[in-house]
C-alpha cells in the first residue's frame, strides 16, 4: 500500500518538470508582483520627484523664457528705432514682431520642457507664454519700459510657467489614472 504513493510522486516529478518550465514564466510575474508590492511606497515618491522635477523644470524654463522675452523685446524696439526712427513699432510691424517673439518663446519653452521630460510640454509653454502676455498687457503695460521690468517679467514668466505646469499636470493626471 505504501508503494502506490511512491509512483504518484514520480508522476508529480514528471508533472513538476513540465510545471517547472511554465514556472519560470509565472516566476517573473511574482517577481513583478514583489516589485510592485515594494513599488507602491516608492511610486508616490517617484511621482512626487517627477512633479518636483517638473516644477523645477517649469521654473527654470520660465526664467529662461522671461529673460529672452525681455532681450528680444528690447532688441525689437531697437530694430524699430533703427528702421523707423522711433522707439515704438506701432501698427503692422510691431504686431508681427510681437507675434514672432511669442511664437519663438512658445516653441523654445516647449522644447526645453520636453527635454526635461515634462508631460505635455507645448501646452504648458503655450499657456504660460499666453498668460505672461495677458498679465503684462493687463497690469504692466504702463510700466513696461521701466528698467525694473528686466526683473519683473522673468519673475512673472516663472510664475506663469509654474501655474501652467500645475494646470496641465492636474488635467493630465486624472485622465491617465
């Protein structure tokens, strides 16, 4: 009576051998489960780190774009003065220069954000540059030619990039989840 159980383990060994072949396939799954079990705690940390990195990237991009807006605006005013003899570019040429500067800043901002790995970089850049324009025209138009705008415009642009990053990531995150 004890001998029949011996063939059963032999049969199990034979079964175990084919099961061993499929076992490596499930083995990575438990390893992934184990990794996933250990990832939930780091996963929020990684998301926080990415959010922090995204905010830092947005702030640095805003600073670069803000400084370039100042430089390009001053440069275009000097070009207008050289061409037209006046320091303003009213009318068609002024509008074309303004649009060219803003389009260039949206593209450059989007490129910098993309290089930093920020999600939806062009939308973030477009919103930020647009907000910078709107805020400048609403609240700063009377003082745009003051020397201290060299400081204010980059700071406003940093703020708009941070706000835009927050808006785009808060809209994108729920759609992914």
